[in-house]
C-alpha cells in the first residue's frame, strides 16, 4: 500500500485484515464481509473512527479518530453457511 497516511503500511495487505478510516460500525462491517468467506476463515476490521458503534447492553458510542482501538473480528467456521 502506497498511502503515506496509512499507519499500518504493508499490514493492510494481509488477507482477512481490513483497515478503514471511518465506518458506521466495525462489527457490522466485519459481519458483512465474513459472509463471502470460505469456511474456517476470519475477517478483522480495524477503524480509525466509527459513527454507530455498539457494545454491551445496547450501549452505543461515536469515536473520533485516534480516540480508541476499534476492532472487530468475525469468523466463518465449518458450522456456518454463506447466505
């Protein structure tokens, strides 16, 4: 990756790893991506900022860039089927 603003550099080219500047929710994005994967694969989404994050007990939050570690990992095991 040749983007000088990308702090993750070559790590962004790792299969199953996605770095985005901003998204609504890392959890929603990871869940969307994992549907297309083959069984026994994972997809991780790391965001600098998110607008509609959600956590335990229905709590939601917004995070400005650099304020938090925003990471979600979704797995597709042999027990699941693509939709």
